[in-house]
C-alpha cells in the first residue's frame, strides 16, 4: 500500500518535559499511526530515592499509553522491537541516549529529531539556557534528519520566534515546545511525500556544554544585564545563588525573580533595604523581587528582609567550599 494511502507509522522516543507536547500532538494526529513510545527507565528521585518516571512516562501513564522503558537503544532487544513494529519514521525529542547507525538507518524515512535551537547555533546539551545567556533576540526549534554527529544532521524546517526578556529557561522551554509541536503532523506528511532536508553550515556551529551546579553562583562583579540573564537562564536549575551571614553561619539564598534597577556602588552592596532590595553589580544594579532562602519556601524579597536576622548589607558570591576565615 502506498504511504499516501495509509497512516504513517511512527515510533516516538522522548523523556524530558520538552518532549511531551510533541507526543500529545502525535496521539491526536489522524495521519499518523503511533506504533510505540519509548523513554528512559525510571530513576531514583528525592531524599527517599524512590523511582520516578520521566515526564513522558508520566504522560503515558495518565493516558493509558503503553510506554517502554529502554535501557539502551543500541541493544539487540530494541532492534528486535523495531523489526516487530516496522516504523516508517522515528521521532526523537529530548530522549537522552545516542542512536547508533543501525537504528538511524532502520526506518525508511529516517529519524526526525527536534532540537531546541536554530541550528547550527547551540548544538549540544543546553541550547535554551544558552539562548538566554547570550541575550539572543531570535530563537526557535529545528526539525532535522538525524545522522551520526551531534546535532549535525540536515534541516527539514524550523520554528522561529522573537525572544522577550521575560523568559526563564523553564518558561521558554514550555513556550517553544508547545508552539513548535503544532508543526509536527504536517511536517511528517511532507517528509513522507519526499521533502529533502537542507545541510547545515557547519562553519557556524556552536556547541554548548552541560550546565553545572556551580554555574548558578552569582558573580556580583559582572554587569547587571549579565547577572539578570543568568538569573533567568538558571531558573529553575541550578538556581542563581548568593550567601549572607546569618545567626548560625552563612545562609544560602536563591534569586527566582529580579529586574534591572537604577544605582551603582560596590559590587554586592545593598543600595536599598526595605520595601525594595536593590543590589549593586559591577556596573548598574538589580532589584531582587523573589527569593528562596535555604531550607525555606519561595517568598517576596521584602518579606524575607522583614524576617531575617542577619546582615544583608553586603552579599557574597557562592564559593566551591566553606567561606574563608574572616570573610563577611
């Protein structure tokens, strides 16, 4: 039977929150037969180390969709699964495993990957965070045919959008995935009808690294615009943190919301404490709006100031160990 006279058989691989809108669209797509869903195995989470499914696993569980936990897409077991369901196309979104050549070449339409940047810019592990850190005015999502490289495959289409300065990594990920997922059904049909992808310009490639917990340490000596971009980029993880001396030692505080403010002074020095909390940076200043004190819940900065018994005139950078003797 011609591919145009039957539904297109799709196997979906995804794990992260970013993948959920694409799977949701496919489950409601009349031109697609979803022949399987695979995700990463459940992992220990929290202090009790209880097993927790991936966001894709949670989505499938709430809708009674069979979701296979795949230890390795390179295994003979997964290859046998592909032989059994014979997908026309693999759709891969925020999955978390590398696909080897045997799987990449198995579906006759190939493997379609959704990457959360406008390739070749921001290949690798942290594209959305990197967009915000870079102060990009335009961002988006790339739909590409996977090859053996790291986000190097040719491009079928892109979703492009203006990036407002209100986005955090969390909110931008949600916006990009929900908006670009609407393109997926038509794109799959176009691929089945013979759409040819366009090679990337590899000379313009930029590869991002995995974000580390220590990246969230606020450096007050940086200019205010950079500090503010980092606060947005590192929300919700690892969070943007500083410390102040408290009654029992230093207290770690994460900033969850802030904005640019007028003022200047010694970096890390509080220019205003009361109804507003304004802190000087290397140049310019920011107003802290919401915080999460160590061991507490998120609160307005003014509420924290009213109840805090320590010194908040000068804010310290977070170091990779305990503060040196004599630091304030």
